[in-house]
C-alpha cells in the first residue's frame, strides 16, 4: 500500500536566453516535510534540452525506492515520454515524418530511467501561479545565470 512517504513531488523547468543560447534547468522537490532544489546550466543549448535535462537530473538525484510525481510545464516532455517515444523507438528513432528525433541522446536516457522507476507524469500550465512550477522556473533561470 502506498503512503505519502513513498512519493516525491518534483517540479521541473528549463530556460534559455536565445534558443539556442545559454540555458538552465531547475528542479524543486517536495517530500515528507522537506524540500530540495537543484539547478544547472549549459553555455550553448536549447530550451527543450534543458527541459529534458531537468527531469533526468531530478530523477537521478532521488533514491530508486521512491515513487515520483513529476510536474512539468513542457508538453514536449510529457507527450514525448508518454506517447511519442513508443513510435520513435519502434521507427529507429525517427519521427513520423522520417526525420531524426531531436535530443535522441536525452530521450534514450529518460526512457531507460522511466522503465525502471515508478513515475506519474503531470502537466502544469507555466507561469500560472503554481508554487512548485514557479520555484522550478526560478531555479532554471538561476541555472542560466550560472553560465553567463
């Protein structure tokens, strides 16, 4: 039986100044009665890469025994990992239009992680006052600042 102690809520976000350009990612965690924050950045990247890296780094930082509720404002991440990835993998990492999947390296990483973890995926509207999402956005921008 699941208890609240088994679950960690993770809010993730990516940011980019120019796309491509300097980028950052952030993750805000809520579990039991505590919080955790992570962020990082890259000098030359894209917003979608930062969105994916935020999720990957967040998941990797939490014990495998924990179940995860991930909240992202990126439909690219949520739809990609729940729907599109099935056909991408089946089609040799090609899109429906036969083009190579962008960020294939990150999708492969996330897919491996997803297959061994208990994850509930949630989409949240960005910049709409959701506290967790606002904190993740702040951290992603802090990530950008760390590389410029």
